C-alpha cells in the first residue's frame, strides 16, 4: 500500500505534468492566434488594395464616359452652324 507521502508525491508529479502540458498548449494557442492575426492583417491590406483598384476603375469609366459625351457635344455644336448656314438663303 502507498503511504500518504507517496500519494502526495504522485499528485504533485501529476500536477506538475499537467501544468507543463497546459503551458505547451498555451504556447501553441498563442502561436496560432498570432498566425491568424497576421493572416487577417494581410487580408485587410488586400481588401483595401482591391477597393482602391475598383474605385480607380470606376473613376476611369466615368472619365471615359464624360470624355465621350463632351466629344459628342463638341461635334454637335460644330455641326450646328454648318446646318444653320445651309438652310439660310443668300
């Protein structure tokens, strides 16, 4: 039979082993959390890059559409005096 001191020593050993395992798990959890946070930061920076690219594309589309519209207006304005002068008798 085991004595009380042997049982106490066994419990202390088990407790020490348990604390070591907990420390190892905590270190693994911290490493996983750090890796996850780094990945999230990378995704955030990529998301901002994509948002900026989409904004630039949309602005380019607006600029292009406005340039075409201005060009049409200029052509129409240039054609109008020619049409007016053809219709008047001299």
